[in-house]
C-alpha cells in the first residue's frame, strides 16, 4: 500500500506542476512575485480539492484493511478451536454427524469484534 501511495504522490506532483504551467497569470500588469503567488494560490486550492478526497479515501482504506485483517485472525482462531473440538470428539469416539461443518454452516454472529 505504501508503494501505491508513493506512486499517487508522484502523479499528484506531476499534476500540480502541469496546473502551475496551465493556469494563466492574473490579468493586468503582473509583477513577478505576485503572478507566481497568484498562480500558486490557485494551484494550491485546486490541489486541496483534488487531493483531499483521495487522502480521506486512502485513510479509510487503511482502516478497512486493518479491520479485515483482525477479522481474518478471529476466523482463523475460531477454526483452530473448531479443529481442536473435532479432535477431542474423535478421541472420545463421538460421531460428528458424519460430516464436517462447512464454511456456509459457520456462524459469524458469535465472533469477537476486537482482537
């Protein structure tokens, strides 16, 4: 994910440079620093409009990836517990109804929500 973020930063840097070149200087007789400052302000405002939603989406994606990883760990622990219970049933000679439970029969309603 960090590599993707670096790639996007490069893309945005190129876009910013292109915007600086594309935005015409303000009308009237511009003095050197005022024209650059005006263009820079316009580009910065445009950058906020474009970059803000991207970075919010990136932060949300990272949150969801962490949550997904936590849920995968919980499911893995529960499957391990289930395997241990199956082994205990086998050792006791108790039938498991002849079939192993499938993922479709696994209930997610009892899962922990925090690691």
